[in-house]
């Protein structure tokens, strides 16, 4: 979905599904997982997660060693009309304890001026909370975030409204730290059709020029909300690997926000990476579970190979506290998206935008635990929770 709103003036454009409305929900138990073929080395010292059934398993120290990347997330509220900043102490504390090395944070708005204001609000937060958060504009910055155990913030766009028809602005945004740009949201842009456009017209002439300019500026091309033909066309014309930062597998849930196997395979053949999100589009009509997340990850691995799958939660790092107020805000948020025509199939006022058994700042650690419990090798798990996106960043950004 779309990112947080620092201000809500352009919320109707593309209010995103970030639901970090709740800020202190209790950790929920993991479901039992069926065995998976392959070997796992059990390591001593597993950290406990309260009354977690997986606490009986030995810990995997690899989580704290790994580069952990959530390729679409926020420190503040997300997928809600609540303002993204200023950050509360609880939000900062959740970021600090998440174990995540870096996130792709959506900062675009309706035009250049409002986008720069939004970037400015996040710059202030980075300055105020510099002991916990840091700017990431390069691979070296990413490595420094890991070394200092801070959360790296990578600025990204979920659409090209701020770019408009002026390709020269790409260099401007790149200079201010925008390192990831999604070509469309759910509807049509000058670059091509989004996933909800029935025409499925594909990448435009301008879109092809935009892909070339993004690559020239070493900005990652993101195809998450793009339509099927736009996705396929952009993969075909790209010279460098592309990302699908937050999506799922259409073979398991055939809704517009998920990607078909043929595009996933083409993306992987170009060196790209898909981030599996933690959203209701994994299981239309009901809340997804950790089992569902794992099924989408495993399907993507089977189609793309283990070097081309990651996580893009599409969530706030902070857990959700499903109070009456949370339910009201969520209902109004989804109903507003439905009225404006930007809600995707699978958005439902009664289905919340998170996975209950991953309702913790350390959700990527829980995903790692679940994959290890299914006997995925440790090296593969380390790639999925971040290593593959780090490699993509190196391929596009350079050293």
C-alpha cells in the first residue's frame, strides 16, 4: 500500500494501507508449521518471545548478525489517515528493538513542494532520533547502520506524482536521498497502468524514458503496484535488476496486487527481488497467518530461486492494538479508499492490514524462525530476511 502521511492534505490521492494505528499490542503465538525438506543446524541460546511455542526451539543467532531489510515499512503510522510524524517514544523504541537494519520509507506526495515538505519532516525526525535512526543513501550507509545498530531509512516513492512529466526532477530527488521509485500506484500514471486499470495498457513511451533515467541516477525501479503489462514491459526494458518491493504470488491468491509466475520468473532472470508483504492480499477475505506468509515465500522461492525473494511488510514497525478506536479509523480509512477508487480487491473494513501472529516489531525474526522450523537452510533464510535486497542495492546503487 501507500506510505504514511506526514500531512493529510493529499491523503485521498493514495492513502496507503499502513496500519500502524496500534502502538503496543501484545505478541501473539506462532502457528504450528509442517516440516519442510532440507537440513537445519540448531544453535543454542534462542531468545524467547513471551509464551511463544517456538521459544522451545534453540535460538538462531543469525538474525542479529544478518542484514535485515524490510523493503516497505514505516517507523510511524502507516495505511491510515493518522499523521506519520512526530514519532512517539514507543515508535522509536519499537524501531530500536526490531533488529531491522533498514526500511524503504515512502515519502512522496502529490507534487514536488509537498514531497519536499514530507522529506523535511523525516529529516527532522532523523536529526532528533539520530541515536536510533540514520539516513541510508548508499551501501556504505547501510553497512554503517548495521555496525551502529541503528535503523536505516531509505526514502522511496510509491508513484510518480512528484515527478510528473519532468524527468529532470529524478536527479533532484536522488540528490535528496530518494533511492527507490515505484512507477505507478493502483491507477494509471504517465508511466503506465497500475494494477487496478482494466485496460492493462502497459508501459508508456514516457515510462520507458523514466526507467532509463531512474537507472541513470542509480535509483531502484519498483513495480509493486504496477499492472501486469506495465510490470512485464518494465522488466523487459530495464538494464539493471528491478524490485517488486511489496507483493504476493497470484498463483496462490489471484488478485490484482499479486504477481503472476511469468513476471516473477522474468524479474528473477534480470536479477530482481520480490518482497512478500504481510497484507490481506495473501488471503482475500480473511486475516493472513504466518503459515500463509510462509506459503507465499516458498512459492516465490520455487519460481524465482532463493536469491530473488525478500520481505516488504507494508506495515509500521509498531504493533497494532486493535481497540474500538483502531477499528473506527481502519473502517473510515478503507471506506475512503473505496470511495476514491484506489482500494484493491482484498481491502475490507473488517479485515485489518497485518498478520496477527507477526504483530511484533521483530516480525522478520519470527519469519526467519518459521522458515528454519521448516528446515530451510540458514543461508537461504539470511538471504530472504535481507541479504537478497542488499545484493540488489549493490547491483543498482554500486559500492
